[in-house]
C-alpha cells in the first residue's frame, strides 16, 4: 500500500463519544491500521465544523495524504461537507470516504465496549475500501432550456407562468379540454371568499396568451425518454375534431348540438353539457372538444349539426389523434387530486337519499355559472333548504378508507356553512371531530362562522337516514351522531346533507408516476425527496412535483409549491449544465450476454438495451448508483464506479478485521 | 421487576391481542356511540367509557352499566375510524367486572352469564328453563306472569324442551374445561 | 350429494326447532347433505365471552375439532351467533399458534385436536354459493309471487367483517329472496341488532330495538320478516306482543326462517318445514 491515509474520528459532542470511546478508537486506528496505510489518526469534537474541516485540509497538505477516512455521522448528512473539504485542499473529493459510527453504531447500541469494538471494525472497513477508490470527476450534462409542466391546475399554472415570465419556454400538457383544474369548479375560496373563477381566470388567460407557453390541452404524455437536462417526451394530442386554426370560439356548434349528456367531470354529475362543448365559459383555450363516444355522428352516422352551422368550417370529423415529441430539460408534475368516492360509505346515504350531496356537487350548486345558477336548492331544483348538515371527515382520518387528514375539508365545510347562511338563511350544522384551521386568517374565519350562529356538533356522523322516529323527523334527512361534548346521541333533522369528501391521489397516479420514473407512497401521493426540507423535488433528477399531487393542500400551498418547483427549474436552466454524481454503474460490454435481467431490475429505468449489438448499457445520467443491477447481473458484468467489487470486498475484509488477523499472523 | 399495571393497561391486556387496534388509538370521534342501537339505555356512551379507561377511572367504569347493556352487534367495531374493536372491549370489561365481582347493582347480566357457564359445564348444552331461575327472581310480578305465558306458548308449540340434553362425553368436556379454568367442581 | 359438517347449535333443538327441520328438508330437496356433528357442545353464544375468553374459544374449538375429524371441508352453522363464534375462533386458530397450542392442550382431554382448517360458513351461503341461485330458481315449484319479504340479516352474520360482502349494505339475502320468486323489500334496519341476549338481561333495551326494527319493516310494507338466526327470530316474533304493550303498537307480522320460505317455494309439505306451528299465522298476511 503506497497510499497515505488520514483517519478522523468525530465525537459529535456526546452523540458518538457518549457510547464509543473515540480516543481509544483513534489511537487504535493510528497503530493497528498503520500497515494498511494509515499515517495519521485524530479525534475531534465536531469534524463537520470549519475547524474540523481545516484539520483535514492541513493534514492533506502537510502529511501529503492521498486518502481520507472520516468516521462520523451518516453520509446522507455530511458526505458532501468532507468531500468539499478535501477538494479545498486539492485532493479529489471522491478519495474521501465517510463511514457512519453514529447511526450505525453509537445511536443503536448501549453496550459501550461492544460499540467501541464495532467502531474500530467500521473504520477498518473504511480504510481497506478507500485504498481502492479512484479519482472521479462529476458528469456534466447540458440542460435543455425548455420545461414540461404536466397538469393545468393552479399549481401547474403558477409554475408555468413563473418560468415563462423568466424568459424560458414551457410546454403545458393538460388532459381536460381546458386548464383551470378543480379550482375552476369552485364557487368561492376560503378564507377570503374570493370568487374562485375571478382570481383564477386572469392567470389562465395569461397562460393562454403567453408567448413562451405552448399549451397542449386535451392531451396526455405517453412516453418519457432520456434524463435530466435531456428528456424526450412524447405527447398524444387527442383529436378534438375541431380545427384550431379556423375555430373562433363563437360557440354556435355547442348551441346547435342536439344531444346532451351528463357532465360527470366539471359539473360533478349535477348538470349537463352538449356533446361538442367547452367545459365552462372562461375555458382556455377557447376551442371546444367533440366527445366522440357520445356523438350521434360517430355512433349512427347522422346529425353533423355542428358542421352545418359552423361559420368557419372548423369542424373536422376526420381529425386523428396526433403524437408529438418535444425536448425538455426539466419536468414538473402538477396533476392534482380525485375526490373520495362517498358511495364507499353507504350509511351516509349518497345515491340512495336524494338530498345528500358531495362537496364538489355543492360547489357547482353555489357557482353562479353552475346548473342551478348559483341557487342553493335541493335535487328538485327549486326547494330552498331550511336546515343543512355538513359532515366533516368523509373518508378521511379513517382506517377503513383513507387514514390521512385531507387538510382542506374543515375550511371548506366552514365556507359552505357561510354560503348557506348567506344565500338561504337556513340553520346550519357542522359535524366535526377536530377543527383544523391552521393558516393565516383561518382561525378568524372559524370565529366568523361561530358568530354567524352555525351549530357546531362535535361528533363523527354515524349515519344519515330518512327513517323517522318522531313527527318532527318526517320527510327529513336525519343525521345520527353522538354530540361528544354533551355525551348524548342526537338525531338532527335537516333538509340537505353535504358530505365533505376527502382528497385522493388520481386514480392513475401510479401509472403516470412510472412514466416519469417517480414513485408513489402507500396512499398514492407522489414521494418527495425529503418531506421537510425538499418537498418539490423527487428522487429522480429533473422531475419535480407540485400541488396536491404531492399531498392534500390548500390553494396558497399549491401556489407556493408551483413557484418553488419553477424556481428549482430556473436554477437548473441558469446553470446551463449540471453536474451529476459520478457514482454510477457501468456494464462491461464484453462480459454482457444480453440477458436483460438488469433492464427490469433498475428502479430508475436507466438501462438501455442495444438491439443491434445485443448488449445493455447504463445511462450514467439516469443511474443513481443504487447497485441493484450490479448484484443482479448473473455474469458479474456490471460494476460501479464508487462501488466496485474490489472496493466492497475490501470493505468487508476490513469489517471482519481479516486484514489485522493476516498481519498478525506474519511472523515478526 | 413487578410493575403496578394501570387500569388502562389491564383492560388492554384482557382484550385479545391479535386483532384490532389498542384503545389508546381512540380519537374520541363518537362514531361508536352514534351508531350504537342501545346507547340510550347506557349510563355512559361507549366513547365515554373509552375516555374513562384512558383516564384510569376504574371505579367509575366498573360502576357504569354500559358494557352490560352492550348487545355485541359490532356496529361500532366495523365503523371505528381508528380500527378499535369496541365490542371486544365491552366483553373485556365484562370479564374484568366478573373477575373482580364488581358491577352496578341490579344488573342481570353477570348472574345470567355465570348461570350459563355453569349450565354448560354441567351438561355441555344450553337449556333455557335453568337460565330462567337466574333472572325471574329479579323481575316484577307482571313480567314474571308474562314470561310464564310466553313459556307456555313455547312449550305448547313444541319449541321448549322439558328435559335438558347432555353431551355424551361430558366427563371429558368437564376435564377439558378444568384445563382452562378451575370451574365445574359444583354438583 | 355434497356433504357438509352440520353444527345445529342448541337453539335449533329447542326454540329454533322449525329452523332445523326446514333447513334439513330444504338441503335434502336441493341435493346437499347436512351431516350433524356427533356429540357437539354449546358454542357459548354471547354468554361465555363475559366470563373467560380462552374458555369460550375452547368450547367452540371442540366442535371445530370434531368437524375436522370427519374429514369434511365445510363447517356449516345455521345460527348467526354460532357462525360468528366458529368463524372468528377458526381464524384465530390459524393466525395465533399460541392460542391453538393452549386450546389443544385442553382438547387432549377429549382426545381431540384442532388445526383451524375447516371452512366456516353460514347455512345461507351453502344455498347461495354452492347450490347456486339459478339452480334454486329452477327447482322452485311455487314462486312466492307478490309476497313482500323483509330480509332481516341481523348483526352477527355480517359483523364483525368476515371477508365477504359489504357490511353496511349486503345484498345476498335479497338475491335469494328474489330467486324463490318473492319480492325483497329495501328497508334501512336490515342489519340492525335485535337485542340478542339483552331480551333477558335488559329487556327494556331489547324491546326498544325490536320495536324500531318492526316499525321500519312494517312501514316498508313487508308481509313477512325472514331471519337467518334463531335468536333474531325469537326476539322479533315471540316478543311482538310485549312490544305492542310497551309501545302501544299493534304489530302482528309473521316472522319466518329463510329456510321455511325456501321450503314453501320449493313445494315441501308444511309439516316438514314447521309452517303452521308458527306462533303467528302466515296466512293472515300473505298477498296470495
């Protein structure tokens, strides 16, 4: 061994030193590992501090160190710190190895003697390994300045506008005919009671008109190839059957269309739309869409009323789906949420009892452009309710359905209570377990609802029934609940029940995530890189998430995440190039038999197969260096820079202290 | 090292461990009490009882009639959002109360259960008339007459046996029972 | 003929006698054989769990062990309480080896051993799933046309969850009623408790529960209430007069076991299905 290795044992205050005898370990390393190349061993209170780092740098210069081993916390925290310290002293950062004697030793053991011995073994492993390290340079890949934003709700819109305003091009893909997302369905927003459309539509118009945004609605992403900085995304533009070059958005086609269908998406099943339609008047873009599966022409070959009346001849029944491929450097997924299906809770009566509504249905009731013109009425379309019950936590905070809290339903329920008061003067009962009103102005909003005389009943509703027991209950919907604050079961007769159903991940979140190479949690929300410190990045470089796709949240938080994702993307674009960790797998072409086992093992879809040469190749930009393919290759043809077989085997030898036994066996 | 168990822990221990979540997971939402068909006849609602157990109020819990009014319909269990098997907890409270011999005065449940157990140990099968002896003394005169009428009707329609049946291998059954708990030395 | 290990339960020998004879008659007619377990003991119903849980499971396990000895696959209980006890005990025997060990230690005294390998089912499942609704429909000689039947599931057949249908709104009973030509009515309290043993230990509470149930069934225009459990049947039928006295009502709706209704539809003689021995005559309220 001609390497000159420095070993640094951190006390980490009492975190390590309280269990491991760091002085003993440091001294031992200097003595026993000298034959393995250790020329100096020190211990210090906080290696990660500037003084600690300077200690390393000084030794590199004065002792001519060629390798450094730091025994401290987990590499997740300070690997970069020590690598940079080495870099600062002109030692290649990848010649530094950080071994954990905290998370893997002092924090999990109470036996001090055993823990100290274990620390020695860990350092011995590190020393044996680092001798096999090579000087590596990070990969530099260029960043394409265009960005893809998937999802045209408020989070996606915010992200797109920020990037576009900064002067860079954005492709926005939205699967519905118009952008706007769920926010476009709402009547008012809490706590300000701003009209939702009034604050949303200016942003929508900005997106539609922006010179830097290419808006692709009624479209879906079907394929994503490539890696950060260089994605090739295939987008399917579904056929609208409308020629966008000719269409003026005049609306004659949907006026003349003779067929109505129930609008399950925008009107939440409460209202109808025509077969050729725009989902709502302020739709962006203005071009309508023809719903072919329901169209009389496509079903029976007749009608064509829209074509007859279109003044510009923009109806095109021959139009086909179109596939386009775009190059982008970064992707932001802002795909939003689906509503919990309240039919899964039959005891709440939705579907059976006419005047039980979901929250989305109620938003449409209250919306002035909705099916009742903004009048809060029962299903008969005319009766104004005199008493309304609003049920919190429907399908949320429940082991039987979704265990998490949906974050917005308390505020939404309070908002509904206010709207009912305002528009109908009815008595309102809110049935809650806890009142979750954390953000700015939210508690004050609750206060306002208390002052308005809302009846708050603390109890999770057990059932909603129409079986009357006393005359006052006849013809009413009865909410049966325990009023836990007084300890009595109550039956409260109302005319209308609103179920504040929870938010859920999109039904196809997993499939969509797979397209982009990101994972979902057990609840199917996309997984962020770190839940506290990095909520918009994912484990896949170049793919970001924003808004409810990452988890239930209100509009301000969605906007913030959209802007955060945009800032991250802009930061990357500004650098023009990014450097990637060189710890990657490489496949030895000559040894590869083309069995392709590695292709499917790779969790990051980073391995390509060359049909012509029948060998696999690792894409270094996508590869995260997890090592799965290295282990999986039956021919042993894959090795990793930064985790080669020699390095790993040497580390194992060191951990088992075989290096010492060997040295001791040599006769003096 | 012997540790004095809190009442909360005692009750949790008596509940069968392999299913349902611990009662400390209760968020006091009230779904159980809102669903219970017998809650109007209970001194405290099921939710209140869970709260009382959590607060270690042993005497108050034993003195309430709640768990003896439980019909074991399991509506609470299937609806509980915290996944707690509340009906099972009611059984656990019954067992605890029987073990300590402590319960609200005037309840028929404890005597009925005890008589039932003894009857099975003595014959291996259930025989209604024996059970009547446990509760009739506590009924009002009017109710006793009513029971008599009902019983007569049942006998006449052949639905009430006049003689108790017995399991053939009764001695084995009794030894089997004694391997679990030491009862059955009577009669 | 497919054979099933049949566990009648104590009630079917006394209060539920009509259930037993009609169950056997219908099984016979549909080509399935219910082989009664030899020397079975009481399952403990809801009365054992208040005293000792382990003993309760042991008593049930003795019956499961006897069934396992027959080599048959299915353990059939016509009574919902027996069914629930057997189902949950069987489940725990499989997932908790400590429990199984303890119980088997006790079962040694009767030279028995239980493994938890029976498939525990309620009698109604055998007809719906094994015989099949189509087959039953074919064999119906007198479809009960116009008879409005309230399917009374009661609680323990659906709850606690037994990995089957929806616990809030099961439909299997309605399907069976339709298959025999009758009209199942939809009413809210079909899975609500009848009070069970509270009829003895807290009569007031039980009568209230029976009252609410009767009211809902009658208000939904039922001609007859069909049951799947002898306890439910007794509570709703035998105590109707008490309910009337307590609440000032005048209910007189017949309550029959589902097997009796099936028997009528299949054309089995009334004597073999215990019809006519019912406390309240069905003839008073059938549409035909």
